[in-house]
C-alpha cells in the first residue's frame, strides 16, 4: 500500500482490496472511536489494543511507513528515467484488479450497474482535471491531508493524484525527503482526521449496501486507468524549487502518436512485458490471499 500511495494514479486502497484486507482495514480504523479514547484515558491498554485490532493496524502502518520512506527516492528516479515501464506495470496491475474485484458482487441489478458506470465516469473525470496552484499554508496542508487520505482508502482513487490536483504532490514529496517536521505533522493530523471520519461512512455503506459499494469501487478502479496510461504528452510545465521543469498537466496518447509528438521511443515491447508482469503479480497475490483465507 505504501508503494502504491507514492505513485500519482495508483491507490493503496486497490492493494488492500486485491489482498483481501479491505474490510478488516475499514472496521479496524472505525474502531478508533470515543470508547477507544476512554479506554486509553483509563489506561486499559490491553482492552484498547484488542478493540482497535492493534496488531493488524500496527503491522500495516509500519509496512506503509517503511515503503514510503524507502521507496520515495526510488519512485522519483523511476518516474524521471523509466516512466513508461513503471506506468505500464501499474496499468497491468489495475487492469486485472477491476475484474477481480467485481467477483465480490453477489448479485447484479440496475443499481449495481449504475454504480459501476458512475464509478468509471467519476474516476475518469477526476483524471482529466487540470492541477491547480495552491497555497503552502499549514491549514491548506491539513485540508490536503484530509482529502488525500480519503482518496487513499478508495480503490482506484489515488491519494497522490489528489495531491497532484491540489498542487501539493511535489511539495509533500520534498517535505518527506527533507524531513520538514511541521509540514509532515500537520499533514499527518489531516490524514488522521480524514481517515477516522471517512472510514465510518465507507464502512457503513459497505456493510449495508455491499454490492452497490463494490460495484462503485470497482468502477473507480477501471475509470482511473486513464491516469496511469503509460504514453502521455505533456501540455503544461512548472519550474520546481531546484530549477527543474516538472509536468503539471498531460494527456494520454497512443504509442505511435507518442513517438511523433515527443520524438522518444515508446518502448512498446518493454511496456507490454511490464503490463503482463503487473497482471501476473496481482493474479498471484489474489490466489495466495485466497489460499491463506481458506487455510484460516
């Protein structure tokens, strides 16, 4: 999930859905409530840890943090030097994830079909929005954290891409790499606020309208494919603090158009291989997760 959340366009929620931990994740987060705070205040630590499913949440959080801290530089490098191959890998990953998730829908009807289509249209619309310039003030950083974390736990909607739309992706990557404590703390507080409040709503909807919600979420995943299409033509740039040019708005193009528009090799064979690897990885993870669930 941490590796996915670094990439603008790939959702950590998608990984949670693929690996079969999505429901447990939402219910564990939802357990952090007023009763949990009361147990903490009374120092009833054992009961508190049991209530919030602490072993699961702590293990997941440590994995995400480890991935974020270790992969931020690697992902930046890959995006700059091997973007087509990286995006191709994630395109394959999301492409197979959508159909796999739809298997969770027990019964199709008009409502689920509408939700599925609405998810595709909504996610696609988000991917074609133009990123905006935004202030660097701490209140806006807090709001960015709230919005990004809500997207992160939705399969198909990338928290990193929401930051990109808000004009805060590169800013937060730099804050992470430079260990800007005030910015990171405020952003983390926004994330905590957002995930606790939004997870309650999402859990209630998933529990009471399971087929509808899964159809909507799987639609999100498929609709987001436009954002991670490997061949993109940049239309707008901005100058970073280091004086480098960074793309702030681009559009999807076909491989042969990419060659004519940019003069660069579309790396079609390598891209197809990476897509296949992404499909194979998700299929392997899904089969492994199913096997483990059967054994338990």
